């Protein structure tokens, strides 16, 4: 099962919360423990020093016993404190232990300086309660040695620390819970724009491609996403519009030949005609059928060429030779219209020869259609590191700059007056562009005053493999 | 010569039968794959014209089963112009492939090619009326007068002359003479024929190159009726 983004973020945040709070708890607990026990030990040491001071004012061990009350008074009000004063020989003079901590024999440093006490020693009493003890040596006025020990059970501190630990646990647990819930809610809230985007995306259909996702309501992080989606929609809409326009144009263009056939046949049938008339009608119908057939073939070619399965039968050949051959194919037409065709240059290209011929033939046919008598069409092939370039240039009226971008569009006809002529079905240049593009190249059109040039650029290839093309 | 047409479209089957019969063949028609296969196996046909899209058993199925017993040449007709389809048809044992819609003269030419037994004999000399063609030296004379032709004009005349009496479509001519195997919107072939006529026919009362309007061109002494 995949967790939702909200749940996942909440989980991650709660993990972070638990970890950081636990760490803080441990650090605080240790600090407090250290502080408390340190304070207790210091008190213990002060007590021992105080006792030593009192003892050193006295003359003998016997005097200690006499002043027992003064010594024990120091421990009054603190039932957890145990005191023991003994002679160097081990005779216990005072043993005060109201809580029965159980004093042990503590190590005491010999008197070296005023502050010298032995190390703090630890043991336990009653099984678990920790006891800290400190001892010190003292010298009485009569020169005899004395050992003063003080011990204190840490039951209060232990209690305090236990309580403190419980509070830390409770705090960590409850804060984590609150963090998870709040985090989940916040994340859910933060993701609301995503759901809004999804909802607006859902409302977009093929019929409503003009709608866009509102970018103003989206947070900064989602702007790119929304803008990309909108750009995709724009491209889709453009594609749909083109397809729609294409369908309309196609239907329109099919209407003409079919209408011709229908009307011509109807007129012929209204009365009896001679065999010659019928023949003429049938022949005319065949011509119209050929026109429809060619149009269907062109449209199917364009559709097929755009499918990813379209297989190019590539071979390496000299484009210059092919230009020569195509010019020869058109020599009758160019001679009849009084146009010269000059071919120059060479270029090795790696392409589908049949499609290459088709593309260049369409360009040359187009050029011949628009070239005035006695002018010259230039066909040239050239080669560079970037690849091969084929150009067909003709003098003539040229193409308006505004129309230049549209010449490769399907059913675009520069000359409206001849839009229904047999000479062109308006797909020739679209086919040229498609052929070049499936070879990974580009088709360009340029037009200055009096000259129009089309250029086909094919990418460079190495050892029979086109560089950077499909 | 007996042919079998397997085609489910009634109108198509009808005009194929009529057209082929008028071209001198005996034609049987089947309207579905199963009947077609039965006829094809039971009888000895010189050629089968087979539609790919058929009810009950499609054209590929027919060829596949037919090839178990017979090697009758098969000409596929199809409305689908996928390269894979074409390859599949030929791999299964089809001999040729024609895309719908087709020109009838194109079909006729394919049928003739498939029926032509053995290699075509290379001729050295062709003549029709007072026109003489020396194929080896590529020289043409009419009424004894030498006529200068460009290489393409010669190729066009040679094609017409070797197919005397046969209507050749523009597409066929473009393919044979210039190796341009696509339909273009241009009138290249018309112009080429016109220019060839200017050299061959214009100065003579007897015309040899005739236009069959809507279909193509034919080379013969008599105009086709």
C-alpha cells in the first residue's frame, strides 16, 4: 500500500519530533542529575569540613563525646544524613544514623591542607537508594588523629529525578502526538492547491482545450508545474486546431471533385447524348477520381509519416546526382514554360531515396509553377560538417513575409485564385517538410523581392548512421 | 486464359469481371474467402486476383491454404497501404500487390506481367507502320527520316513500342522511364508525350501515339475505340 503524501510527511515530521525531543530530554535529564548530585556532594564535603573545624577546636577524643550534641546538631533536620566520628584507632566516638543508611569504612586522605577530604564514595542502601559518603582526617589539640565521615542517602534526589524522567517521557509522547496531527492537517492544507489543479485538469476535455489552469492561486513551488501544464494544453490545442482545420480543408477539397462528378453525370443523364459525350463524361470522371485518389494518397502519406513506426529505407547517395535526375524528369515542363533549370554541387546524404526524390520534385514543381518565362531555377547541393543542404531557388513574385511561416502548412495555397486548380492540392510543401523532418532535418523557406528559396537541411551522418536523428 | 477474382465488394467484382473479360480473359468470381479458396483449389486458374479484406476467410488466409496445394500466381488488392501489410502479403506467397483505388490499366498491366511466362525476350528491332526503332544503336527513323531523340524520349518510345496496343497509365510511364514511383500533381508525362509526338507523329498523317483520355496512352496503328 502506498501512503499518501500527507501521511508520509506527517510520519517523517513526527519521527523528527520524537528524535529531537528525546535527545533534548536525555541531555536535560543528565544535566539535572549532574547538577543535583554535585550539589549534594558539595554539601556533604562542607559538612565534613565543618565537623573537622569543630573537632579541631577540642582537646581530646573524650571531649568529642562530651560535645556530641554540638556535632549531631549539624545533622538535625536532615534525617538522610549519617555522621560518624572515630579515633585513628577505630574507636567510634559518635555514630549518628537516624535513617539507618549503614555507614561503611570510607577512605580518608590524611590532613594535607585545610580543604582536604577524601573522594566521594558511592554505595546503596535498602537495595536501590544511592548513598554518597565523604571522609576526612582531623587532628585534635592533643595531637591525636580523628576520622570524620558523613554519608547521605540520595532518596530525595532519586525521587526528583524519577519524576523528572516521567515528565520528559510524557512531554515527548504528547508533543509527538500533537506534532503528527498538526503536521498532517497542515500538509493537507498545503496540498489543497494540488487538488485544485487536479480538479481543473479534470474539467479539460477535447472540446474545452481553451481552458487553462489558474496560476495565481498556486503556491510558488507549483507555478512551474502549472505553467508546464498550461504550455502542454496550448500545444495540444494548437495540434487539435490544426487537425480540425485539416479535416475541414480536406472535406472542402474533396467536395469539389465529387461535386464535379455528380453535376457532370446528372447533366449528362438529363437527356440522351452521343457516345462521344458519354465518353467525355466518363473520362472527366476518371480525372476527378484521380484527383481524389491523389489527395487521399497524400493525406495518408502525411498521416503514416508521422507515426513512429514509419520505416525509412535509407541509403547513402549523392544528392547532386539526384537533383540532376529530377531536373531531367521535369525537363519537358521546364522547356515548355521556357524556364531554365541549373543544377550544381554535390553532397553525400543518407536518406530514403524515394522520399528524397518526392520532396525535391515537389519543390521543383512548385518553383516551375511560379517562375516567369526565360528565368532560371537554381538547384544546388552542398555539404558541411553540419550535414547536407539542398536548395531550390527561383525568381518570381516571392512570398509575403507574413505567409512565409505558413507555406509548409497543409492545404496552404499562396495563390488563392488557383486554389482549386488541378496543379496543386496544397499538400506538396507539407509533404516536403514531413519528409525532411522524419530524416531529422529541417525545411526552410526564404523570400526576398523577386526571389524565393527553399532549403532542405539533412543532418550529418557517419558510417551509415544519421547523427542525432531518428 | 482463365482468371479467378475473389472480391466481396459487389460493384468492384462486377467491373473487374467485365473489364478483364473485355480484355480477353475468362473470369470466375467468388464473393468470399471460403468460396474463393474452394474454386481456386478445384480449378486450374492462370491467375487469382485476391482482395485482402474478405468475409469468412481473409485474403492472407486464402493464400496460405492455397499454397499447400497450388502455385497459382496471386495478385493482392488492398485498401490498406501499410508496408507491413505488403510484406506480409508477399511473404505468404502473393506475387504482386495493388493498392485501391487503382487505375484499371494498371491492374491489366500487372495481370499481363504475371501471366507473361518466361523472361521477356530482348528485341533488337521494333517497327510499327513506317516507324523503325533500332534498339541497340538507339536510333529511330520514320518514313526513312532519322529522328533525334533525347535518352528519356527514347526510353519513353521504347516503352510504348514494346507494349504495343496496351494502355499505359501516367504513373506506370513515370515509374518505367524516370524511376519516379510516386503520384505527383505535375503533368510531366503529358508534356513528355506531347514533345515525343511532335517529333514522331506531327509531320505524319498516320498517328502512332494515342491518348486514351482519363486512362493513359497507347502505341498502335489504329486509334483504340
